[in-house]
C-alpha cells in the first residue's frame, strides 16, 4: 500500500477541526476518500473541503473499497460498535477516546483487531503533545528518580449544554468530565507512573442547569502499584483557555508541565545541576531548575497533537508497526474511569 484511503466517520468539531487537517498535510501518504455524518451541513462542508465522498450511513461507508482505514469521531456510545463493525469490514481503525463505554465492548474490539491482523489505535492525543513526549523521555532516563507523587488538572469553560446534545445524556456520553476529560489523565498517569492499584473519586454538578445531567467537576486520589500516590481534578466550569497541568515528583527531582505557559516544561533534577547561576532559574545546593525549550502554543496544542497522532497512525499502517496507544491502553483508561464512578457512588476507595 502506497497511500492510505481514509474514511472519517463523524464530521463534527473533532473530525473536521482536529483530525482531517492532519491527513490533508500528508497528501503523499493519505487521502480522505469518504466522510460520514447525519448532520447535512457538517457533512457537506467537510466533503466539499476534502473532496471525499459523502455518506449518511457508516455501514455504507464501510462497503467503500477505496476506504483502507476508518477514523471514528462519534459520540462516546458509538465508539465500540462502529470500531467493531469497521474491523469486521476489513478496515484499520483509529477511534477517539474513550475507547468504549464498557470493558466487554473493549474486549470485543481488541479481539477483532487481533483476529483480523488490522491496526487498532485509540486517539489519545495527549501522548502526542511535545511537552508530554519530552516529559516521558526524561522520566525514562531517570532524570527525577523514582516517582513517588503525581498531580494533574484538566479543565476550562464549557457552559450549559443543549439538553438534546448527546453530551447532556448519561446514556450516550457515559458521564461528564470524568469520562470525557479524566480518561486523558488516567491514561497519562499510567504512561508516566505505571499501573494503578486503587482509586477514589468525588463528583459534583456545579452548574445547576437541569438540562445537564452529568458531572462537571471531579476530584480524587490514586494509588499506584509502585507505591506512588496521585491527585487529580477535572472541571468544565473554570474560566481559562482549555488546559492541562501535570506535576511529577521523584526521589531525585521533579517535572512541572503547564500548558498555559509558552515554555510548558520545567525540570528540577539533581542530575541536571548547573554551575553558572545566570543559566538557571534558581539553585538549591547542587540542584537546579531548568526549562528545556519546548515548542508550544497555548491556544493550539490540542489540534496540533491531533494532527500529529493521525499522521502517526498512517505511518503505522504503511510501515506495519504497532500503534503507540493500543486497544489494551484504551481499555485500561476506561476501566479507571468506570472504577472512579463506582468510587464516587460508594463514597470509598475502590480496588482496580
């Protein structure tokens, strides 16, 4: 295969604003040949821009012989069933998070990918943010020693939702900020720190608009199997650009990531001490703060990471390599979300 024919299922904001531009930037490797959506204006707009064949039924798109791979950007409750159908139709799959809404559904999709030998990737774009990639490399190099404590925040403004919007409906969204935003954090925690032993959560609906029946704020704690501990918070009612923050504290230093900064990564490491005071932010004995140069846009980091992830997915197909974010990774993130909801309901810590 010299070029991947992509069928995009879901022409809303995530598909048209996040994913499609990535394919458009690599015309030598991929072409969006089909697009599907039930909303006429979104469908026609993206079909016109991309030159892709429009469909209103994803089952019909899956029959298109020009489609080699399917990109799923649909409401949460459709992720699993459409991913399964695409694999059964012989298409490679990249599917937006959350991977599925149940663990049994995740198992079915993973099994189908293994049985067919097709590529399956969860579109966890946070793993493609440059700041996080650099942070992961520093952690793997042992720059801060063994991580003993982690803290994360994800949030920004969302506001009241239309009661008819799928995000307002627990049965279609699966929940609120925990499953929509928390799934990013839980995957990041696993990637950076390791597997989780137990989780505790508290959720709240700060916006009292009765049309929005899902939580818009959540906080909690995590115990990792390594012995490390973590704290997390998610909110869709805070007023700031949509952002993330991650703090990792280890036995030999710390890494602070703040997406509201154009220099988002700071490193404090005993292994990175600098002798010249004017080359460092501050010095404590033989330890120094450093700010590695990371290219970062406070406003555009999310869409840039989405473009990067779909390009990577295309390379996985063309080069026959295993995707960075597997179905198993997606399942584990969903499991943590479901356990967090269980904890919030029971009011106690839950074992994984």
